[in-house]
């Protein structure tokens, strides 16, 4: 098979959750971070992205061990952590953060994984993200009022509101998670998205993978522009077709 066929084979295997086929593709030389790009704003996502979205824990573990990027986004700007959170894959969320994923990584609409979880109904995932240091007080397109209207019984929203009331955040080193006030936790100077209770915690998180994510995890206007341009093009094409 040509190289690209192995890349596609890898994507397929990761989405299906076939550990054996993922191993086979990697052995044959597939690019672990391959993302099939269809257009400026549409792509398949990497093997890690798809295994995370589907909740294939064993495949996620293998890909992380082999060095798959936890920061690479699909063209619509979701990172693997957004996908796992959106689908309520709590165990995968945990694994990604343990491997350095930035817990408050922003998508093109400024949403963090915690926000992504909130539009679905995964209470355990919400709880775990808060424990891992997700900020409950960040703004998002999903306002509390809107969420309350869409799902009034959503327990996750109550968890977020409670966490907000305490005014406490957590150290972003997943091995620590100690609570602290915003002023006392030290912000990572690179991304300004992660914060730590001590220098040791920052060093530890850096070495488990934050060094690969730091700087790739911030919201960018370009991301938003690419999506907006594409949506406008689609709308114009539809209008013309009428
Ligand atoms: Zn950073
Ligand atoms: Zn700490």
C-alpha cells in the first residue's frame, strides 16, 4: 500500500477502536498525526482525535504512548480534549490531561472543553474537568441562561455554578489538583491558560507534555475567520441554488 493508504488505514482503525489495526498501521509507517483535510474548514481529525471522540480508551493509551499530538485540532478547531469532553468520555479526558493537554484549550468560538461538555449532559465529565483545573468562570457562547433553558435539569451546570461560588481554582498539574485562589496560583507565562500551586508542579506538567501544547492551545482569530468564511461561502452557494 502507498503511504497515504496507511494513513487512512490508521484513521479508520482508530475510529473503529481496533488496537491491532492501529498497531499494524503504525508499524507500516503511517503518520501518527495524519489529518485528512477536505477543505479550509473541514477535516477528519487525527487518529487520537477520533479515538478520543469515540471513547476507545486502549487505542488512546497506545497513541499517547507513541507520541500522538494532544494539541492538533480538526479544521473546525476542536482539539481531542474538546471531542472527548463533548461526548462525555471521562476516562479519555483524564488521559489527555495526564499527557499534558491544556484543560482550558479554546476552540474557534472561545469554548473550552468544559463548555463543550455543558451542551451535552455528562455530569461526571464536568466534575472531572473541574477537578483537573478547568476554570468554571470563563465566558462562552453557552451562557448559563441559555443552558438553563435548553436543559433545566442539567446537574453539570449546578456543579459549575457551585465551583464558581467558591472562587477557588485548581492547580493544573493533574497529579496535584490542589485548590487555590486565582491570585496565589501562578499562571504559565507561555499560554496564560494553565496555573500551578508551585514551581515543581509547573515543571512536572511541562515535562509530561505541556511543552508540546503550550502556545498551540490559545484561541486564534484566524481559526474563527476560516470557519466564518466557509460558513458564508456555504450560505451564499445555497442562496444561489434557490
Ligand atoms: Zn503554557
Ligand atoms: Zn500543584
